[in-house]
């Protein structure tokens, strides 16, 4: 796709999201058919005085590698990629695969082995030690997932990805302040009655500096404080399979029961390691342009009027002690057309049916962010 708006997006990625400085090494990790945006980002990196490096990844080739991978191979890949990542100051991930189910027939044990021995160790360097941003590239496959024409989806994509993130950043301050004063959280809705504490855990605003699109404020529950039940109402692709009708029951922080359209398969995911059955993130989505799920978590987790409650690894910035090789953002939308719902902080209703209802948070309602 050739589009002059790509130059604006590349400028956002290089000069706002990652603020590339002269002399910095920048890894552009390009997955799929993303050459137009990759070239635009390379030009912006050079213009900023940075040194661009590019890794081109073909998902069909990655699938072939994963089908027959082994520990020795993964250990060599880990050593090489961790060493390379340590030389980078900035990471820009551009993902444009044509098939979200490319890895659907890769055995689960191979995916878990790759995650444990290769993916997670590289992430453990990239996330804390580089300035990073990741995004998806618009293509016909994404438009199909969003139930839109390709042209309409491209217009939507650029509205979402190039909105005024500086304005959003300032508006999030009030939610960060409130979350950091909060102890008890209760979430209610269809099939959901969940309680937990966020006391003492930082709240982090996400306004275009790590994800594009962006629009969430996240923290984490106190690890053993989660009790109750949650029913997610958005489909979630994970490891090549799309899960739906996910329902989780918690006792003292742990998932003690999990059901979905494939209950056996989802429990295998949660049995990956001990931390997979505990929650590593609680986040509230506020992007005004994203209204409906499209089976792409970079978009879905920022849906206006949503929250996500994430089994697995906690982020270092809001660490609750939970460690896992998985981090699975599962999303629930609370706007009326999705069944509604409420979020309570310390027995005070702060959001109802997807809209903030306390004066200090009204700046985050969609009409005030566009």
C-alpha cells in the first residue's frame, strides 16, 4: 500500500513514540509484507541521526522452523538474538502477516518451547533495555477481520494510529492518580463479578509510546487478591487458535476453572507454567476510534469502553510478582451494545456502560479525545 499518510505514521513512530536520538541503534523488526512502511521508517531514522537495522520475518518460514524446532537450535538463536538486542537502543516492530492462523497447526509443545527458550529471553532484554513501539500494518486480511472494505479500513487505521496522543497523554493523568490511590476494584457485568486489590502497584499510562495504536492505562492486581468470575465477550486469537466465550473463575488469585469454545485447549495454555494461572495486568481501554474487536490485540485491548484482564507475566513497571512465559490480553467491552457493565474503585462507581461517570475522568470519554 502506497499512501502519503505512511510518512506521518513513520514520523510518529520515530520522533514521538521512540524519540530516536543521534547515534542510536534502531532495530526495525518487520513481519510480513510491510516494505512501504519499513522504508518510510528507515528514512525517518536516518533523518533523526540514528542507525537503522532491519530484520525481515516471513511467517510462513517461521512456521516451518517451529514445526521441527529443538532445544539446541533455540539456545543458539537465543544467544545470537539476545546479544544483538543488547546492542540496540530502540526497537520498532511492524507486523503485517496475512494470516492470523499461520501457526494453527504447530504443536503446542513446540510453541511453548520456543516461547520459553527464545522469545521470552529476548523480550526480557528488549522491553526493559530499549525504547520500543510495536504496531500492525494495514492489509486486506486486517480489513476482513474488521468486517470493513480495504479502503474504509485504511482510513480507520490512520485515524487510530495518528490521533493526538499528546492530548490523550495529558488526559490520562487523572486516571493514573485515581488508580494509584485505589485499593479495592470491583467489576460487574453479564457473567462477571470480580474483585481484587491494586493497592501499592503503579499505574502506567500508554499514549503512543509503546504501542501504535494506543490508549490504555494499566496496573496489576495484587497477585493473590483476585476472587470471583469473569466472562470475556471478545474473541481472542492465541498461538494460532481463536478462543471465544472465555470464562474464568478465580480463588485467591489463581484461575481454578477455565472454559471456552475449546476448554481442553485453553487449560493447556494455563498449564504452561505456574504463573499462567495468575493475573499480570489489569488495564482500562480508552481509544475513541476503536469501537469493535477485530481479532488483533494491539487494537482490541484499546477499545473504547473496554478493560483487559491478563493471565501471565506482569510488566516490570507495574510488577506484582507474577512471572510466566505467557502474557495473554483478554478483553471485555462494557458499552451497552456489548451488555454493559460497571467498574468500581473503593466502592465508588467510576465507569458505567463504558463511560466515565466521575468529573475528574470525563476527559477520557471519547468525545473529549478525538
